[in-house]
């Protein structure tokens, strides 16, 4: 499997997505929703394992994400991850969009992919899912990613199914605030 596709899934997963720079968010988001979102501001470090279909090998994934307070109803993200000798970077914003009454995210990275994540709240937890993320360069893979903000921790998971071979690459990365 091409590392570029792992990077695309990995970045999409890490954030769930980041709001596009031209995105306009209303200023009347629910106080509890904003407080939950802002509780993730800080520096985060993650270490997990990825199993690559192309080699069958287990690889260590190391990541860091920094969430910053960038507005009344949003947080910004910058991050990078190392996997199989490659480094992937990402940036963006996660926001509570009152108009749509939900969390939304979109992300940009040093490789190309497209996808939008919608966050769902369950108590004090947020769950973002991206399914069938598309790479601009190749559609030989089905990519599913998920991001959970749960009990003051972040959990990232991705699955990549190779359409031709049916092989599957997976990764699970827990993050802790540093």
C-alpha cells in the first residue's frame, strides 16, 4: 500500500476534519457545547500501532496535536505524525456550528484527500467519523476513520481496505494531554 494513502486516512482521522478558512460560524453556539469543545485545548501526544496490509508488519505511530482557542465557537489544530519512516502534517479547525446544531470539522494536510466529519455529542464525549475518504490521486482504497474525544482523552482509529487485494491496514492511536 502506498504510504500516501495511509497519510490521507491518518490525517482525516486525527481531526475528523477542519473547518475551511472561508467557513462562517454563527456566534450563538450553546454554552455547554462550546465548553466541551474548548476542554480539548492544549498539547496532545499519541502513540499507537498500525498494521500495514502491504507488508503485514506492525509499525509504531507517533503523533502530536496542538489544539488552540481560535474563536468564540472553534478551536484550531496543528499536528504531525510519523509512520513507516514518513511524516504527515495537518492543520485546521473544529467548531460547533449553531446553525446546524452540530460539531463540524474539515482538515488540510501535506497530502491530498477530501472528506468532511460531523461530530456527535454523547454526554461529555464527542465522536467524529469519516467514511470513504477519497484521495485525489487514486481511488483503489476504501478508507474509514474515526476520532473520539472521550473522558479527557483522544482516540483515533483508521481502516483502509485495498479494493484489488482485499487487504486491510489498520491503526489505533490513543492520545493524552501533555
